[in-house]
C-alpha cells in the first residue's frame, strides 16, 4: 500500500488544507491518519484531534477520528509505548486507514520537530511506514529559503523512499521561481508544486468561531458561513464607536456584552458578519428578531469581553466542514498546482 507523510517545516504551513485539497480532487482514493495529535478537541465524549475529526467527517472515512490518532500527551504516550511498540502502533493505524484505498496520507504534527522524543516526528513516521515524505514550506520568501537550507543540512532522510517539497502561500509564483528556483534545485528537492497565497483562506467563518468559543447560536443561523474580515471590540460608548471609522468596515465581527443593546443594534444595521455576546447576557427579543431577519449570527458565551477578545487574538484559521466554497477552492488549487502523480515518489 502506498503512503505519504505530510510535514510542515514550520507551524501553520497549511498541510491539512493541502491534504484536504488533494483528497477532494482525487475523490475517494485515499485514507488518512494522524498518529500524534496536536489540536485536542472534546467531542461526543471522546478526545479527538481537530484535523482528524475534520478529514474523517469530510470524506466519510470508515476509521473513527479517535482511532487514527494514538494520543496527545507526550508523557502518556511514553508510558504506553516503547520504541518498538510505538512503531507497530503507527503501522497498524496507517494500514487500517488505508484498507480499501489506493493509498493513505499520514499527517505529522504541527512542525518538523513535533513528536521527536517519541519517534513520531515526520522522518520517523516515514521510516516506520516506508512512506514518501512531503515537506511543506510557507511564509515570506527568505524564510522559505532558510527553512529549505536547514532541512537540506540537518534532516536525516536515510531510509525514506523519497522526499518531495510543496511551497505554499506564495504571493507571486513567477517572481519566486525567477529569484529562488535555481537555489532550490541545487538543494536536490523534488518539487511537487507551488500554491499561491489566497487571502480568503486566512479568514474565519462564523461557524468556526462558534465552535472555537463553544458558543450557543441564539440567532442568525443562516449566516454561519459568512467570513470575518475585521474584528471590533465594543468596550467604549456607542457614540464613540459610531464615530470610529473602523466600525464602518465590511464583514466585521463585534465582540461585546449582551447588554450593550444600542451597540448591537448599530452593528446589525451595518455590514456585520456576526456578533459575539459576552457575559452570558441575551439582548432583548426585538434585537434577536432583527438579527434573525438579517441573518447575522448572535453567538452567546459566558466569558467576559476582555477574555473573549484575548482568545480571538490567539485563534488560528482552520478549515470547517460546512465551508463548501473554501473546500472547492482547495480542490481546484490542488488540481492546478500540485503534480499529484508524483506524491508517492
């Protein structure tokens, strides 16, 4: 059975999006596994990795999300497995995920180092399963080149069938090729493709924010697929907010206490994607009715405005199952920019 390990050189390189794009473009050909989890969620009374849950749900894979991830906590995994038994466990997970498929995609942890102490880093995963290794680099051009030189000098690729490269989030592909392709070729990487930067993929959807805040949707469910371009924290007076030019920006997401009725109404009358109501306070029924009429989601949480805005600042953009336009874009990008015939070497 063919298998490929996808690894981000740096955190946030977009490996999950690339895997989803390829799997969507290739229909039902591939299985998926993520032996070490790094995005813990608690769903249906079980610990799951966010990416594992997303991919198994999207493609209706037979393996349950909790069964394709060995665990999250390093100390627990060290207690449960030895070097030999963890290798066997990884092989079992990958083999089961690939049953009835043309191959299986193995997603490594958040960066090239994650899981090293457990022999669950990307290079170890590739060696355990005799998989091709696909490195994903992204960021500004100089950072990408630095990462590739580091990888060339320091990664132990002995025993790995092949090592390929995907460069993601490139702002100008033609310029990047002109300036850096000769350097990259000299490093010996097999380049599978370069994907352009898409601003749309960096934006949150309201449904994703509802999940991450564990919020109750009290109105505007029809607008959960809206995207957020600007965030505004409503901690000042309504008059001051209305004079603030930032408040008039498009696709804004307002974070404010549920008792700030005037501010909420002002937001509902503007170009607003959604509103996070803090302090577990519901606005009056007429405000909820207005939000329903305009399909602007109201998300209710118990935390206060300060902590909610702080949490928003630390969120990373992740895929959600219901964002069909984004999934379609990822599939089209994979078909156009990635040489999928060479994924397995």
